[in-house]
C-alpha cells in the first residue's frame, strides 16, 4: 500500500511539474532600492580631472575648458582667448582616469561637437607628427590617468567670435580595439 501511495504521489508531482513548466510567464514586479551618488567630474568612477588653469570643474560639477575671461581661474593679464587664423597646442589639458574596475581597462572615446577646429591627442605634442583627432579613442588601465591635450585651430574665425561646443565622453569596458 505504501508503494502504491508513493507512486501516486510521484505521478502527481510529475503532473504538477509538467503543467507548471508549460505555462507562459506573463509578469513580474518587484521594488528594489538604488543608491547612486551624483558627484563632480573629478570625483566619479571615471574621473575627469582638470590639469591646467583653463580647465576647471564648474558649480554643476562638470569639466569645462574655457579660454576666456569667463573662466573661473582667469586673472587680469592672462589674456582672453586665441588669435584669429592661428593654431594653438595645449598639452595635458585634462586627465581621464579609471577608478571603476580594479582588473578591467576601459575604452574612452572623446569627441567634440561645435564650431571651430578642436582636436585631441595624448602623450607629448611633436610638431609635424602629432595631428590630433576629432574622435579620440584611448585605453585607460585601472588606476591610470591618461592626459589629454587639445589643438585649437581658429582659421577662418574672425576676432570677436567664439569657438563654442561640447566635449563628449563615452566609456566602455575593455581595451579599445582597432587603430587608435
């Protein structure tokens, strides 16, 4: 009798398992907590750090590159911009560091959108060799700071005009692939 009862229970269990596994999942809802600290660019996990006086973190915590008298670090006698029809090279304007993962590099893409010619480069500027890129890709190792310079070309821009635009930063996990 015990064997028959055990067999009936086993068959009932199999029937329930088959019925449950053939059902279509329709909905799930759960409330969870998320805690995300919004911090200035120089304190985030992918750190954007100003390295020159014309780069700074503004009151909204964002990295700003400003070569005008509107710069928070501007002092009387420092000049108020760039000359027309000129090319300027600024080494080590800002740094990008990787504090996000201890074992994983990040691929950082830096781009500029706006008027005027703004190019980016890493390492030291070498006249005739360093050309700069509008779309700079760089691999940032854990704990490393990659220093980024800028080439500003003001050709065909009249005195009194402004070069205005946005620098965008895109990071993905892993080293950059392809030619850099």
